[in-house]
């Protein structure tokens, strides 16, 4: 990264009142770590575009720090126009696939002092804090900046109030505004609070990945598994909000301080530790940190035999509950007079095994659960090995049922290939543990995707949440089910809760974006898919679904660029559902040649394996061949394919189906409950 570079004093603005524009690239540290050479080239282009926009409006870049720019302008109108021009230039730039730069900006006006070519004063601190609260692609303004430029906005530009927000190191809340323009995304996640955690309704904790001190792959799984098992135990304790695995593990291997982690995950306490394993001996250290005053509530070191690791997990969980007891007691009206830590932990560990190797195989299976075809196969293989070693391992059977169900949907398999195996696995899980939330979640998925038992799916997913209200997976799956049933407001509430429990997980963010598509809010949908890509740049579905969203917006240039990224990522693998979405994108943008190429791929694959007819139907519909599409939907209904569960909401994604009586007749035969009006 570039160094701290002050500008030449000869071109500086003098001391006095100036407009400050600060910028930086969201996620640049990760990009440098993973894409160093490509990032170097992209940063050079980024610098060129920024300097051009700033210079065109009389601005002066007085400092660069890494990828961050600090510029000053004579007037608020000049600063605003420069920011808008820069964001438009960055937005339309064709970045390399691996470095999709998203730049956030902040503007403030105030009195500063010039010394040795650099500015000093409180306004710099204020604009820097405001910048840190934003997201890539977003331009934020302070209230004083908004007041001065409200009558001098560029054509088509507007300013949106985002409410009051607490910014770190600043004594009072700031009213924050966002610069909007129809050429740019306008919908973003909530601002990042830089003060104390916002969630004060219940005690909250993040269990960070335990550091592997032994430095080999097998022990890495062991260390990760210890943290994940602690999350599972703590998540089942009433009144305690536990950040889910995806978000907590987002910080693995990254040099980020605890307060920053806590702010990003919105928690008040953090559990961290390390594991050193040698032969059958293991040393585990753990410490519970209260973020507000950076103090250790509790710490302990355990030297045990490997076979005793589950007892260590229980000891740690009980210690955490004891330390949080006061908070738990005050978390809500009607709570019992005391919290028995041992009883709470023992009630939370149902469904697991005492076989460490089966447990390790289960954890490996979970890590592969939603991925490529090869990874899905590995997931199923790991779960099979786990139950072979431990035939009474209910959690592994639940994982196996979920894997078969997910595989059938994502890979568009014939339902008969997976339904029997999924049903057998979930039945066994419930036989072993009727009160296992994960088993009821898996049962809900089987009833939903395979059996089309809407009432049964609803009941199973509700039961999972009754057993474990803090389960991110149960909240996410129930939210997805509600959205699919057309109960959009309920689905939004449940999915938002999943996002709160796991703020850095792709799944709930994706589901909210799909909900926005259904409602026709393509700006919000595009922002959601971009957010998902920011969380996981390797998530191919994000590029595929962003492409279709942009195509519906009429932004075909960028839609085709995103589709190209998806195509490169899919090269060499059979991905019928993704090909279908790409075919719709091409057809929507008028590229019928490539749309028909997607159909040809699907037909070629059909000669080797079953392909869900819905994948053909969507492309034909987008090509305007509605009757052909309806023939494919009829076949999918006859085959009872998993993708038919989305037919009630599909017109929100495929407008050619709106009001079609033949399509409505198919939807009616599905027997969905009455949706929202």
C-alpha cells in the first residue's frame, strides 16, 4: 500500500473554512492479501479516477494514506459535485473480476488550520469517523454539509436523511445524510455504529475461532470445532444472543483488535482462546472479555486428555454463563429468579456425540455443506462417516438430511434421488433426539422442498425456533419459507433476525435481496447482492443474481459484466440453476444467442442426468416463449421438483408470468396458503 503522502503546500488551500472529502476502499486489506498484483493495477486506476474528479472541481488532495484520499474544496457545492463524479466513474469502471473496488466517501465542512502542507482540526476527525460508518459505494454527508449544499445539488441528485448515529470519540450523536443519484446504488445496509453495541435488549457474545498453536491441518479443525461447539451450546441458552459461526469465523487469521470485532458483530462480550494438541493431550486456554471497558471477566487454562474435550467445553460454557448471570437475570420481564449454569449447559448439549473423531467428521461436513458439487459430495461423505462411527449421533443425521435436501435444490436433481435418503436421515435424528432444533429444521426443509407439506413445514420450523430461538439457521430457513409462501412481511422480520444473529453471513443478506426483487425494488436488491459479494467475493451465486437484477433495472452493460464473472467462475462445472439465471439475464438484455446457448447446455446435461424442468422454463419465459415455458412448468409440477416451491413468488422475478391464467392454474394446484394482499 502507498505511504502517507502530503500534497505540495504550493497548491494547498489556506487555513480557514473548507469542505473536506475523505474516501477509502471497503475491504482493501483483504483484497491486498488475496489479490496483491491485481490490486496494484486496480489501485492505480482508482487513484487516477479520483484525482481527475477532484481536480475537475477545483479540489486539492492534501494527503493519501494507503488507498484513502483526503481532499479539500473551496465550496460545499464543489466537494459534492466531485464526490458524485468520482462515484459515477468508479461505478461504471470495468474492474477485474478479482478486485471489484467499492469506494465509500464522506463530506464535512469546517474550519481547519494548514501546517506544512497538511490540515489539522476537529473537522478532520469528524469526517473520518463518518467515513468509517459507511459502506462501499455510499457517500455520506454531515448535517452542516447538507445545509450548505441543499440548494446547489447537481442535476438529478438528492439527499436522503439516515437519522442520528453515534460516532466513535464524538460526544453527541450526528444526523447523517446520504448523497443519492439515479445512476448509482441508493440502498445500503444500516450504517456501522462506531460507538457502544446497539443491541441492549439482551446479553450478547461472539465466540472467536480458537487459535491453533500446533500448526497442522487436523488440529486446525479441532480448534475450529471447539469454538463452534461452544457457540452451539451457548446459543441454546435463553436470553443470550450468540453470533453465528459464519460471522465469528470471518475474522479468522486477521489482525483485528477485539473492540473492532465487537463493533462489527454488535456484541458486548467476546470469548477467545487457543488450543495446543500433542498426541492425546490437549491444552486449552479461554478468556471472556467485556468490550466496553476492555476487561477480562474470566480466564482459564485446561490440561486434559483428548477424550475429555467435551467436559472442557461444558466447563467453559458454564463459566461464561456464570459470568453473564447478572445480565441474563435482567434481560427481560418474567425471567426466573436465578440461572443454573450447569443445568442450562446440560440442556443445551443434546444431540451430540462423545466420539471425538465422529465430532471432527461432523464439523468437516458442516464446513462443506453449501458449496460446489465436489464440496457437497464431501459434506455427505463426512456425515456418513460420522454416523458410521457413532450411530446415535443425532446432529450428524440432521446434517445429512440437510445436505441431501440442499443438494437436490441447488444441483437441480430429480427429487426421487434424494428424498428417500433425506427422509430416512431426519427420521433417525428425531428418533435419537425429539427435541433437537437442528433435526426439526431439517424436517422443515424436507417437508418444504420434497413433500410440499406447507403446514407441516411451518410447524417443524416453528418448533425448531421454540427449541432454539437463537439459531441463525432456523431463523434463516423459516424466513426463506415465509417469503416463498408470499408472507413477505413475516419473512422480512425473520430474515432480519437471522442477519442480526449472523451479520456477516451471505444467506440472510441474499434472502433479503431476493425479497426486494419480488417487490420490484431492484436498487435494494442490487445493493443486497453487492453486500453479499463484499462478505464473500468467492460466492458465485452473488454475481449470477446481481446480473439478473441489473438486467431487470435495464443496466445491461453492468449486468453482462457480472454475468461474465459468473461464467468464468462456473467454467468446468455443471450448474443448471445458475445457467438458467444467466440465460434469463441474457434474454432480458436482448442477447438471444447466449440465452439459447444456456438452453443448449441444459439439454446437453439432460442427456447425462436429470435436470429440473424449471431451469428450462425460466429461460424460455424470458425469451418471450411463454407457452413453451408453461409446458416445462407443467412437467416440473408432474415431477414434483424442489424448485416448484417458488412458483407463488416467481412472477415477481419473471414479469412475463404476471396474470397468465395457465400459470396461475399451476400455482393454484400447488395449494399454497393465502399470501399477503
